[in-house]
């Protein structure tokens, strides 16, 4: 149950009580990049994540958390509380960003909060004055490198190219700790919001050699065995109750580097389809298990750096009054691209001169037990872990919450816990809802629907029913997620009436989002030219 001293009583959110809690909590929102639903140990994974596991053991794990299926739209949803289609923030959304677009600092700063950001950005606005409005921001804008940066800023001012020894995951945590130390020194009387956005484990697969060596032989049995073991652990944990989705070798990302170019640049160890592990050559098996070792190393390093930030909270006496949320911006990526400095076949795998993607075989494992990957709005692309940890606000420990929720819920939840409101003159209501009641009781945060639209991959979830389609020409498929979250039994032909009803609902909401966006004047907030 919830602690009445610092939270909201048994009736739900602060807004429902008409008053803010006596002490405003701090907020730490941690957003991983392309991390699979089941990668963390506390979600059934085989990767070492002791700090995330500790947060989960003392807090809550949501089993039906959702992203938008891609980095930029998810980050926009989190920071604005609107679906990406409402703010022209999807990569395929035309038009101007509407003037009603506001961000988390716009809501929390009037409530007395200091606001900080450290890490990946990938939305269309600047972080400081005239943009999103963080008091301090370390902004990593070079997404193609981990061991250096061609573009990174501090409070909007360009920083020099990093010296040797730089690793972005560590630097992001170090800046976060720096901001927290300054806060403790100069603003200890104020609550804070810290948005911590590591780039890991997004491609390119790059990690310190010692971290990779930790996983040298762990994945030698391949993705089929690893998927089955994850699935069995997840079932025992109560995280899923569906079957294990089969691999889908005929589904791959259409913007991948062409196969012949990948093989020419990377070599015969590369695999571009999610095929059975037993069909691989010995050379392919060796190469592929090394790629998964790098992916795992990147996540473990991220976990260790998260531990550093949490330790700083403890040092400054803020850990018990800080609400920590951990999420991933989409499912693991099957993308295989060669960008930036290219791939040096003579370089050690995972080093600064290599450029590898995880690929569909291990991506399927990272998204166990669901279908498909980042960019699809099947469960593998949109299911996100969501850990919530708050010692002074949550009495339940190591518990699951099965309420369906979305990135658009993050902003209204934080504002609710801070004692504020989200209504603004001339702005459409936020589509999300506060998850504060769900922190008290499983099933306490019902909703009418959840909407998805990314690159014309479309879906809507109403209760346990999900309607989903791939691309503009893909037919609608219907699934009962209470029994079949792995999307194996398409019920569209058996229930045409329900398909028609849900399709009409999706179309109505999609059209309304476009109408609202296009009828509003454009924002005057400062743009970065980078986003989506």
C-alpha cells in the first residue's frame, strides 16, 4: 500500500484530493535505448543487471508497459504527454509542431522543481531556455559512436571532442552525478526532476573490452536456447502467460543495409534473418554469440552507471523521497546498418572502429516472448519494461502491476505526484493518465484505449483486445491479449464486427490527432533540427 506521510492516501492521485502532498517527491526517469523487454534480470533475462534488479525488488514491475516502437516518438511522448501524432514528432508525421506542445519542465518548474537532463536527445527541440527548459543538460547528439562524440553540448554550448577514455554511458552518468551534487549544494530545499537517457544498447554495438569479456561464453548455445530459458523464467515470475512466439525469418527491416553490402563489409559471420540457430555455420555461431556478448556488456555497463547515480541520491539523503522510473524507448532492434565511420573488419568486435547491429536473431531473444522488433507495433516492438521504485511512497515490494500503460502516462503521473495539474488553456487534454492509483493497487488505473501509429504500422488496444496491422496495405489482425499476447491466433476472420469497431475507433482518433495538430498555430519554441 502507499505511505500516507508523503503520498496521496488511499483515494489515488494528489489532484483527486485537491492538494499536493506535504513533501514533493524528487523524480529520476531513466530511459534505455533499444533494450528488449526481457533483457534485464528482473524481467527474466540472462544479462547481469544488479542495480535494476535491486530497484525492482524494492518496488514494482509493470508487465504491460508500452512505447511507440521507435526512439524519437517515444522520447517525445515521454516529455510532452502527447502521442507523437499529436505533436508532429514521429519520423513519418508531416506538419508543424503545434503551439500547445509543452514539456515536463513546463509543468514541474512552476511547482518549484529544478530540472536536469543527461544523455541522448533525439527530439526536435533545444534543451535550454526557449526550448524544453532544463536548468542543466548534457546533450549527446552523436548517436553513431560510444567511444567519442562528434557533437555534444553542455547547456546548449558545444563541447570539444572527448579525450581518450571517453565512453558515452559513463559520461552521461557522470554529468548526472555532477548535476545532483550541484543541486545538493545550491538547491537542497527544492525538489528535482532528472531525465537520465543513456544511449545503450542502441547500435553500434560498442563496449569496453573488459565488459565484453565478462560474457565470452554465456551465449554459446545460441538464441533458440536462450529464448526458451528466458520464456520459462518469465512464466515462473508471472510476467507473461502466453506461448513463445516463433522466429519470423521473412520479416526484416526494409531500410537495412543490403545483404550483399553487409556481407562484403562485415564478413561471412553475419546473419540477416531470424533463422534457427542450428542452421548457422560454426563461423556464424562464433560471430553471433560475440555480438550478443557486446549487447549484454552494454546493458551491464549501463546498469553499473545507473548504480552510480542511485548512490549519489543516497549520499545526498534523497533516495527515499525520489520516485525512480526505468523504461526502454522501444523493443530491441533487428536493424543492421553501417553508418558513421563504417566497419573495420580488422578491428576487435565491439571496439570504436567496429559498427555492428544486434540483428533479428538476438533481437527476437531480447524481446522474448513477443513477436518482431523495434519499428513494428507488434508486442516485440512496443513492450517496455517499467520499474517504479519509491521507498517513501510505495509499501509493496517486488510486486507486479498488470495495468496497461504507455509513455504518455509518465508526464501526468509525475505532475500528479507533485501535486499539480495538466490542463492548459487552448491545449487538448493529455491522452495519458496518472498511474498513481496503480502504485497502490494492481488494476487501479483502467483506461479506454491505447493508440499506436509508427511508419504506418498501426494498432489500438482496448481492454485485452488488440487490433494491429503492418504498413498501410497490411490487413488488420485481432488478438486477445489475455490469452495470446504473443499474437499467434488471429481472430479477425472470426470476429469481423469487433475488427470493424476497433478499426473505426483507431481511424477516429488518428484523424482527430491530425485535425488538432494542423488547426493549432506552430510552436515558437527553439528547434534543434534533430529529432523524430
